[in-house]
């Protein structure tokens, strides 16, 4: 494999402006027929009568970026993607803010949609990224990723 290691991490929440700019940058790529986008948002869950107000994300970044590069290469080959971008927040992200942005592009919509979905599931299962759920009273618990 000829993996291109990209930094997938963004400090803080992923802004709507950032997302819009990434989408707009693809208008000149006229071989693309469909894009699929997944945006992960921090939920205000209530756990044992305590409300989540933020999630503090940390990662073992070198391993996560290396693993994501392998997943990216597999997805591009499997679905004949034109391109794929993944961005994940690090740091304290408040409820309602975007913490994950997966963007896949392909000649046809079905491939873009399936690749996006599979990529989200694989990165949740395989990347060393941890979320500490912060409650209103400043107590916390480590988040457990739930399957789809």
C-alpha cells in the first residue's frame, strides 16, 4: 500500500464554515456525481440524572492517523472514490457542536453513501480516540462508542 498519512485532527469543534469550504472546494472536480457527508454532533444525553454538557476528546494521534490512512485507502479502492476526507475534533466540544466530519465523493451516489457509512463505523471501532463525557456538575465518565 502507498498510504498518504493525513492529519485528521482539528482542535476544537468543526465549524459550519470549515465544512462549507471543504464542500465548495470540490465544485471543480467534475468527475464527481455524488457526495455523502456525515456530521457527528455532541448529544446532551442524560445519564443517571446528570446532563452531558461537553465531550473532551483525546487520541493517540500517530496510531489513529496511520490507521485512518489504511482505512481511507481501502475505502477509495473498494468504492472507486474520487476522494475522501475525515476530520475529528480534539479537546472539549460542547453539546450541539460538530466533532466528526466524514466526506466521501464518487462518480455515483450509492458508492459515496456506502463508503461514508462504512468509514464512520470503522473509525468508531478502530481508531484510538477517546471521549470523556463532562456533566453539568463537572464530574465525568469515559464514553463508550455504541454500534450503529
